């Protein structure tokens, strides 16, 4: 229920649709904040400049579900995957120029000529930093370039006296230079929230304060919408409708999906999940659904599926829409997840989830499941035995209804807490 009609907010940033998990954070942020203010009063700043295809793709998707939310172009036309060095240099020079004009010149303000994105910040009442992994890579001095761009809107907001705060974040260890640069903005923020207790402890160790900062769940857990019709059609096509099946996702990329894992790691993951699926087929009379929800995982997921192609109990789905994925996991018996946001989609509907993670992927899987009282459902990949997973699945099947109710109760409690927190910190 909307309670504040005359306030305008900006969310930075809106992530692109290439990764269903990142996209889902956008949807959760909008659904959460639209319980407090009308959608028409919400604007989002894209991670991408107007010229980049990801901007248009994000805009098209959001317009379909949130027609009243305006997506604004990002500040910098920088593509980290671009190979043309001359264009990269031009983009960096352009970024430095914007930083100088808006944030270094002491007399630049909202009355100066500015972009629509800057003008929207000027006209807003509050700027939210969207949740996610934005502040995980702070350990090395080379990360400063990324942080300069990331913090740009909050630096300008601070300069013109606008209030801002940070929605649930994961944090990593921070270098001395990172602390020096980030600390003024964190201290100037109205609030900082974390998406795992582990991240909160890392922040306190790095910055020396934050004991009173709250912990909430990943924003994707607050998505209201679900694509029942489209999801149901896929399940019918795959002959899974009204069938009992265990869903499974793998991950083949390093944190941030910037590059693939090393060949040795990929081989170990492929071998592990091949053995796991064989054991699942031997131990249970359920179908196995392999889900590829991020394009980067396509090749490895397909390689695993090919080993069972002649077995009609193993099914493969490629799907990247969070709302469709949410329905597909909702209909499953349980999920075995390497992809963090596949776990989030499943948990949101009360589906028991076993998380498998690598330490290099950060605290999000272990931290989230632990905060939900599901630490025993989480396994570090290098220390995991297939027999342990099978035993845990047997426990889940025997107590599924009880576990599901506990998950949903915990999530509802967290959601109410975050809504009330934002009302108090921003709108009172």
C-alpha cells in the first residue's frame, strides 16, 4: 500500500538482463519500494550508457512489467568487454571529464547545464544504491577505477545535499586506498544495509564501525510477480507439469561473470554434477531438471546434459527470465543450486534449497542460507561429498512442508522489517 504520494526517488543502478540474478535485483527493488511510494515516482539509473545495447534491453524488459518506472542512461559509455583500445581510452577520458565537471568543480550545481540523469537526481528526494555485489571487489588498488565510476551519483548527491542510502550489499575486504576513498560516502549515507551477516562483519573489520547497521535479505527475494502461464507452458513442453522433479543449476564463471573458471575447475564441476545426477537417479524416483539461467553457463550445462541425453528422466531448460524461473523452481520438489539467484528464486516460494558454493564467489550463498537458519543446507564445493547431499535430500523430503513454512515465515519477517526500516529512515 502506497503511503507517500509526494516523494520521488532514484535507484542506482539498474542491472542488465544478461544475468537473470542481476535483473531480479531490479525487480525486487521496485516491488519493495512501490509498497511505500507509487511506481511513477521511481526512477532507475542504468549501469549502461544510452549507446550500449544493454541499456535498451533493460529498458524494454522493465517497461513490460513496470511501465511507470523511468530508466535513465548511465553516466559512462564504458564496456569492460570492448577490445578496441582507442575506444576504451576515449571512454575513460570522457568519464574523467564528467567527474571533473560534476564532482570536482566546486561551483557546479543543478542550475548548470546537465544531463537528464543528473537533473532527475537534482529533483529527487532520496537516492538508493541498489543491492548486490557492488562493493565486493575492494581488496586491490586496481579496483579504484571501478569504484570511481560506481560512486559517481552518490558523490554528486553528497555535493548538492541530497540524502542517500545503501540497500542490502555484500562486502569484501577493502584495500587502504579503497577505505580512504569510500569511507566519506559511507559515513555520509543515511544508512547502509547488508544482505548477509558475514558481509556486515567484513565491513566492520574493514572500516571500524557499523555494529548497528541492519542485515536484510537479497532484494530479489521481494519480487511479487511470477510468470505462471509462460512457466507452465515450458513445463508442459518438457513433460514436467504435475511431475515431481529436482531442479539443479551449476556455475562456471568467476564472481561478477567477468570470465570463465579455469579448465581444471570446470572439469571438476562437470565430473561432480555428472556423478551427483547418477546418484540422484539411483536413489530417487524423480526427474532431474538441469536449468541454465545465465548464458555464460550454457556450454558446461549442455555438456553435463549430453551425458544423460538418452535418459528421459533428465531434462534441460535454458531460461533467463527471473519471473519464469521463479515459477519453474516453485513447482520443483527442491533445488540444488550453484547459481546464487536460482536459490533466491526457489526460496522465495518456500522451496527447500541446497546451496553449493566456492569460497572465491564470496559470502552470499553461505551467508544468506545461514541467516535463514539453513546453514546445514549449504556446502563448500571442495569439501562436499555426494553422499552428504543425498542424505540431506532425504531429510528434506521427509520434512519438506515444515521446512517450507519456516522459510516463508522467515522471509516475510525480513520483508516487513526492511519496509519499516526504509519508512523510518527515508520517509519520516
